[in-house]
C-alpha cells in the first residue's frame, strides 16, 4: 500500500482513457486515491458508467463538476484538446489547486496561459507499464508550482514506478524515449518470439524466453549501473554464437533504426500540441 497522498483530497482525472485509467486504477489499487474522493471524466457516457461500475469512483462527462473543490486535477486528455478543457474548467480553478498534466507535447506555459491565473501546474510524462507499478515517469514544474507541488505530484507517480525530475526542455525527448518506448520494446519482443518460432520453439515458450530475457537484461542495467556495452561484451564469447547474432543486428542497422525511431517520435512530440 502506498502513502495516502491523495486519499483525503478530492482528485479529478479529466480524460480517463488509456493512460488516465491506468493511472486511476493503479493509484486506487495502491491506496493513493480513494474511490469516494475521486472524480473521473470521459466524453462517452457509457464509458463513464463502466468506470463507475468497475472502480466505484464518481465518473461522468462534466469536467466542471469534476474539478469543483478538487485539490488535484489530472489532465489526461489528448494534447490537442488540453487547451479547450482548461478553458472549460478555469472558472472553477484557483491558486490553491494543483494541475498535473500528462499530455505529451503541451508545455506548462500553454496551460498556464489558458488558465489565466497563477494555478500551479506540474507536467508529467508516464508510460503504460505504470499499470503494474513498473512505469517510468519524468516530471517538471511550471512557473507557479513550488517544490512541494512537484513532490506531491512525484508521490503519485512513485507509487506506479520510477520517477525522475527533468528540465521542461527535455520533456519531448522523454516522450519519444520512455513514453513511446514500450511500443518499441513490444515490437522487439514480438520479433524475438517470432524468431523463436522460426527455430522451432512453441510460441508461448518463445514469448516467455523473449520477455523474461528483456526484463532480466533491463534489471541488470538498472541494478548494477553497468554500461550496456560492457554487459553485452560479457555475453559475447569470442568465436561464439552471440557475435554471429550481433553481426546480423549490425547489418540490419538495429541501433541506428532505434535511434531514428526515438528522434522521429521526439520531433512529433514537439509539434503535436500545436497541430
Ligand atoms: N498512451 C500512452 O502510452 C501515454 C503515455 C504518456 C502520456 N500520454 C498522454 O495521455 C493523454 C491521453 O492519451 P491516451 O493514450 O490515454 O488517449 P485516449 O485513450 O484516447 O484517452 C483520452 C480520453 O480523454 C477523453 N476525453 C476526450 N475529450 C474529453 C473532454 N473534453 N473532457 C473529458 N474527457 C475527454 C476520452 O473520452 P472517451 O473515452 O469517452 O472517448 C478518453 O477517455 C495524451 O495527452 C497522451 O499524450 C499517453
């Protein structure tokens, strides 16, 4: 159980879609939020009903009702609708509340300008593995947010994985690397599993081998702090099997492809909110 950072506060989650509901469910599960104090909104009334039935939170389609008297407001709508939602709710917001935006691409000053008052804003960029407490979230604070606001926001995301504070100028880079990253890793996993099938393994065994190997390698990097290149060298016996596999990866330009994938995603993150 996590510390009940939000349990005594009214918390509104505006846009409880894929990422919003991952956060909502995980924070409820860990006791960071209590259903009675949590309001969630979506656009489709039937989705609101599902959230209400499943999670026992207050759920609806009325953002203004959700934010009234809320201590913390999570903005989890698509980047292109953040400004509209902020304009819709701003009459009900004041300097004592905290807005936490998880929208890719949307700078804190864009939200602050739309709010038209000095409401503290923290920007966070989580990823979907938050669903299992294995998320990665980077956070930064806006002009009117204090260190305490940043700490409060960080506590929510600490409950669902690791957190790091970065300068806001790095948030698009974070988006392209760790927020989009799970998709890249799933493609790598799918490909490794497919390779296992190609060499005769049953698909379920191949998927298990690929996923556990990926997790194991990632844990070694995180827990030893060793450079990935050194760890790779330790697997690569002279004239052994791994070096033959690595040669294929180099020929297939895996490294440069991954680098270019992140660079493209970051470029898109820079333009999303303004498109
Ligand atoms: N997916 C990720 O991995 C990820 C990671 C980090 C950050 N993010 C950020 O999270 C945000 C949401 O992404 P997503 O992937 O979760 O998208 P999503 O599944 O489409 O969720 C968006 C949600 O917003 C709701 N919505 C739309 N307009 C609204 C409004 N005016 N008022 C209240 N709710 C409204 C939608 O309602 P309905 O369900 O009724 O359509 C939907 O539930 C984006 O800004 C994205 O950049 C996503």
